[in-house]
């Protein structure tokens, strides 16, 4: 059973802030639960099971007809403020909490909140004033005119409630006021003079009993009261605000990009004069970064466009509200883009609203021009890449063709080589090539070999040629084709008197023919006799 809890409201782009609030809350208040109302459409960007808080969908609130109307005629900031009454009604009806507090999502918890819940034992409604002491005249315009007289006595970034009949009556009254009158007129200088939900809190002490003020100087520290609550650090993690323990800081108007600056709403402070605040800002920035601030801040607002995609302008929102008040509003405005686009909008006494619309249109034109320039740059880069690609493709095709021609030439050379190796002439001249290789080896390895041994080699080769049938004729045919070779062989073999052609001068043959030579012709027997004589002579010389 939950006795007390904390709640807040966000749009999707403030998801990192809600996570940071949940983490800082759990660090200093273990077990204290955070409930977060999503005043936006959840198109799958948020998984409730993965978040460090309880997510309340917009569809879970009561009075859905009024909620849908508010989604159209209120801006995102106005909608988050207008739904606070319904959020508290949800806590009252759907939880068992006896006491709970509302904190803006841009609040950073630094200490225990137990003293706040303790004060709610007696108070039904707990408010926090912007400041508690009169400022110096130099700050009167900011602190009193702007903060108190124009924006309200109490800061709506905090509200404490206790479960009771007074709270129920307060929520009924507050919700009805916020449903129709929660506009940010201060920003647009509308003569109506509303400032979302905050000015309505001025009336609460008048209308309801048991309203108390949270006067702990360590609670809801912001740019509006920093001047009366000087910061000091007395130890690790212990910060004092005006002498009280700092419990939570409200970073209203704070910038993630400039974390040491107090607020864009107040130039009174210099970051060099507020070193403790600067350290808090840097720590808060680091926490937001860890929770995905850089990515989540770009999530688009779900009620910023019609269902057909056209943007909803501020003038369209205000015109729809005026139609509602006049009783002539159309149903389902998010589906009526053409109706709103075809209307003529009169600025009336709200000149700043008109100028805001013009500024928005100018910004859209600048964005379109920027996109157009980027598209042109991308188109140029695309053309350059296409040209480079075409050059590479042409080079690849030429290389492929060259490789194909080389393969064909290699294949033809291989075929010619195979044909040459299989030819009759290559087979016939194989002994000559072998002899040539042997002679080359002899010349390289035995340079001093005598010419007689070379002649002996010639004799043996010639003898072999003569002993093989048909070789003599073939040798003659080869020598006729190569006259220089024939002349060289004749000069080499002249001293051995080897007949290479038909001649009438034949060397006499021994009349006694050994039986083993009877099968030879006369010329073969003559060659044999010469060979035998040359071998014997060589042996004697050795």
C-alpha cells in the first residue's frame, strides 16, 4: 500500500527529464514512487516496462471528450498545465496514496522529501510562494512585478495534496477552470492576461481551508528566489540554501547547452557568482545526457499536426477555441485540415500572436531553403559519385575485355604449342635436340675436351642414323633444308671421312666380314670398320 507518492506531466521530448527526476528521487528517497502522465501520443517511442516510473497514458484520464478538445486548442506547454487537475484526480481515484506532491519534470531532487510529506499531515493543500522576503528595489521589477503580480504568488511547479474532501472539491474547481482558461497569455501579450494554471493558485487560499505554505528554504529553489537563499556546500553532497538543507532544485529556464547559467528568464545572476549552482547545473546536465537527452529532445509532439500531416498553427488552435465558446465548433478537428487551412484568421487585439505566426512562417521558409540547399548539395554529390562509378565501370569493362583477349591469345599459343609438340618434325628432331643439349653441357662443363672426342661423338650419331632404316634419307632431307648445318657437319666429319651423301670415293672394306656384320649393307660395314679403327686408335693414344 502506497502512503505517499510523487507525480509529474511530460510530453515525449521531455522523457529524459522524467527519467532524471525518477533517478534523483530514488537516490534520496528510496521506495518513493513516481507517476508520470504523458500529455502526448505514444507511438511506440516509450516502453512503460523499461522506464523507472509508472506511466499514465493520456487515455486513462477522466472526461476524455474535454481532453481531446484541449489537445487541439492548447499548445504543448499549455496542455501540460491544463491537465494537472485531471492528473491529481487520477491519483485520488486510482491509487491508495494518502499524501502526494506534484513536481515539474525539470526538478532535480537533492535531499529527503519527508518533511514535505510530514507537513501534509495537517495541510490539505500545500503551496510554495515564489519568494518570502521583500526584494531590494533593483529586483522589484523581476521579483514582484513579473514573478508575483503577473505570473502569480505561488509557483505551480510544486503542489502538495492530502486525500480528503477539501482536496476533492479543490480538484473539481481547478479542473473546470483549467479546461477552458489555461492559456499562456503573457507570452503572446494577450489582454486576457492568463498565465496557464499558475495565476489560478492565487485564489486557492481564498476558496479553500487548510491551505498551508511550504516555507522550507531548501524546497523549490529557482531563479525567482535564489537571491534570498544563498547556496553553500558544507560537505560532500550536503548543500545548504539560505541555511536550510537543499531538497530540490527547479531548473526553470535552464539550458542544457549552458548548464552554469541560472536561467534565461533572469540575467541578474552570473555563473561566476554562483559556483554551487554551476556545479549543480553541470551534474544535472550529465544526468540528462545519460538518460538520452540528445536523442529524445527531437521526438515530435503527437498533436502538432492534422491526421493528414499538415501543421496546426497557433491561430488555428485559438480559432477552434473561439468556435467552441461560440457554440459553432466542428467535430473531430484533427481530421479537418482543409477547413482550418481555408479560413481567414483575424488577429484582433493580439498583435503579438500575429507576429508569432509570421515568425513561424518565416522560420518554415528558412528551413525549406536550408533543406533545398542540402538537397542540391546531395544531388551534386550524387552526380559526382555517378560519374566516378561510370568511370570505374568503364575501366572494369576494358580490363575484363583485355583479360578475355589475353586468355584467348594464351589459349591459341597453347594450342600451337601442343600442335608443335605433337608434330612429326618435333618427334624426328628429338635426338638432335638431345644432342644439342648434351653438347651445350659439354661446352659449359668440359671446355678442354679434345676435338677428337667431339668427332667421335659425331661418328656415333651418324652410325646410329645409318643403322636405323630410313633415317639416312630423312637426315639428307633435313640437311638440304639447312645448308649451313650440312656444311658445318661436313667440316666437322671431314677428317673421319664419313660419307653423308652418295659418293664414288668409298673407303675400302675388310674382305673378311665377321659373321655378325653379314646382315649389314656395305656402307654400314664400312662405317663400322671406321668406327672400330677410330676407337682402337683412341685407346692407343690414351
